[in-house]
């Protein structure tokens, strides 16, 4: 992105973690003039993060002023502009709850705000023991994937109204390479491992990106997914035992700082070079290949149908018409499909 971007009329919504990639992504977008809505669970932590972003920005521009003061003395170069006023706010959202997700979408719509970019960045690496949400789904499946999909469906009308050049970004991970797609164990009903189910949830994000891209073909809404790089963020900080040791070794060898990790998210969300593209998976700041499994169209179709089946009670034909579906067309998957490898 060599050309400066004017984001002053762009509304971007980021499903947010309070540090790491989400923090750096939100801060940079706001510094470029975008209006950012941080959707997350804790108001206290979100507001603390916003204050830290403003502090980081003031310090950054103070340092720029110092450097450019000397450039002015030496080369008569113009000094830096004013510190940008970051336009960031918090809205409460708990992705472990469909009720919270639906209520968030309602409140956002009621405000009459447009939406140009939806960044599904929230990522949970849950407890070692299998955990089910109040809605009856495995925790990683709902928080990292299914609630993202539900929110996307609920907000699609706003993206359509704001088109062209609107984007949906599923922040996935290279962990999707070490995943599996077994519908008869998708909720951990037969076997469970926390790292495996984290990776599986990231696989579903990439598969959903491909399916949604096809459903939105011709509507000038791009759907992308990406691997931000191995970044030490807060989802890893409470791991213990062998899990922690393994993750620690990987991060020590391959991790980026969060600011570098946010670069790929920013390119996928903002770079005008990709305005008329869709169904791209980004890695290291450019399009790359996701796994063969994630690109398997039969598996994508099965996940799509299963996901709509899971969400059926929370959808209606008005919502579904945006993706060319109807409630009556959401079929139950047979036992042969559920057990198919």
C-alpha cells in the first residue's frame, strides 16, 4: 500500500482482542482516518485499549515531530501534521452467545451507521477440556467460527448498501493446516484436543470464505481470509504444561511482533489493489494457497449446509435472501454425510 489511503468516510468493524494483532490493526486503521467499532466482551478492557492506542499515537507523532524538526533545520522540509484524532469506540459483544451476537447487530443497525469492512479477528484458544456454550456448541466452533458467520449474515445488508469495495475478512491461521474435517466429531462428541479444535475452527473460517464468496458473486463485496503470522498474543498466555512449552518454542523461533502481524490484516482489509478480487487467502502480505482440504468444494458445501442448520433458529428468509437461501431449503444432513471422511 504505497499510496496514502483516505479512510475518513469508511466504517470498519473489528471483532476485537484487547492486545496483539487486533489492537495494532484497529490503531493503524484509526490513524489512517477510518472510524472503527471495537466489538468485544469487556468494556473496561476495550476502553483501556482505546486509551493506549491514543497514547501510542501521541508518542508516535511526537517522535515524528522531533525527527522532522531536524529535517526542517537541515533541508527545509515540512514538519509533520497534527496528531490524528482516533475515531474508535466500543460496542459490547460476546461471541459465545447467539443472543449477544444478534443484539449487537440490532444495536449497530439501529444507529444508522454504514459498514464497509468487517474484520472477524476474534480468536479463542480455550481450556484443555471440551467446553460447550449455552447455545449447545463446542466453544471454538462457536466463538471462532459460527458466531462470526451469524454476525456476517446479520450485517450483510449494510455491506451491500455500502458497496462497492466492501470487504469481509476472516482472520484465520496456518493452524488450519493441521486440522481435520469430520462432521460426526465437529462438536468433539467422539474425541477432543484443544489445539486440534482451535485449528479446525480456523479451517472452517477459510472454507466459509470460499462458500460466501460464491454466494456474493457479482455484488462487489470481497471476502478474504488470512494467516497473520505467528504472533505472541493473549490467546497463548494462559497455556500450561506441555501445551505451553510447545507453543513457546514455536513462538520463539517464528513469531512476529503484533505490529508486523497486523500488516497482512491491513493489506487484506484496505489495499485498493484487491478491490475487485474475492476468495483470496493472504499470507505474508500477499495472496497464497490455503490447504487442499480448505479448497475442497464438496466439504465446503457440507460445512455451509451444516452451519445454516446450526443457525436456523436464529435466521429468517429476509436474512437468507442476501445469500440466495430460504429456510425451507436448509436440509438436514443424513447419516451418510455426517460420517463421510
